C-alpha cells in the first residue's frame, strides 16, 4: 500500500512538471520546475526593507519574472513576516533567486525587515528556528551548512542581528 502511495505521489509530481513545461513552451512563461535533488544548504536573508511578502513578491516579479511552481515570483523558498507568519514561495527542490551562483539545492529563507534600524521580532526568530530545524531534519542538513547571504556575496545581508543569531545557533 505504501509503495502504491509513493508511486501515485511520483506520478502527480511528474504531471505537475509536465504542466509547467507546457506552460513554458506554449505560453512563453518564465517558470521554475521543482526537479532538483534535495537541498544541501540553508541561506538566511533579511528583506532589506520593510516590504511584506506581497511587496517582495511584486518586486521580484519586476526583477526576474520567474514564477514558481507554487504560483509566486519571490526568489526565497520561505519568507517570514514580522508577525511570524511564513509563506512557502517555492518548493524546497526548486531553483530559487536569492543568492547568485547558489540558487540550486539551497533553501533561501527571507526575513521581513532590514535588521539595521531595528532587530527582528521574537515571532520571526521563533519561526526561523522552527523552519531551519524542520529542513535540517527533513534533508539531513548539518548546522555547518547554514549560512548568511553575506557568506557568498559582499553585502550586509542578513544584517548583524540575524547573522550573529545564526552564528550562535551554529555554536560558533
């Protein structure tokens, strides 16, 4: 019975991939496909401003125009609002648009706020911790493979608040 359920899930995923490819070919849509191997890294970002998910989604649409299999344009896999609400914008095994050169096989988590003017909320840290832990367990990602955006690009992302929190979480 379990093998049958797994087979059905695999067939449904293949149908979804075919639908996306068809939309790309027929309608010339820029779409990403959830067909990568399991993620091996988690990369943490701050939103860089005070845009909510809706604003980030619209902004990323204007930049790249790549629609995820979940129907969003945001380049992050997950985005966490100030109140701790989180939105899954891309499938875990789908290419993101969050860290140039490192968008495949990574989970990009964006946290609303810039982290320069003020710290992030307790609710955001709580949800970030929960989502990191879930992904680490699900994909066997060690703490050593959790990074800040600045580890791959010369910038201040994910701000000192988040970066120092991340280093503490990693035990550094």
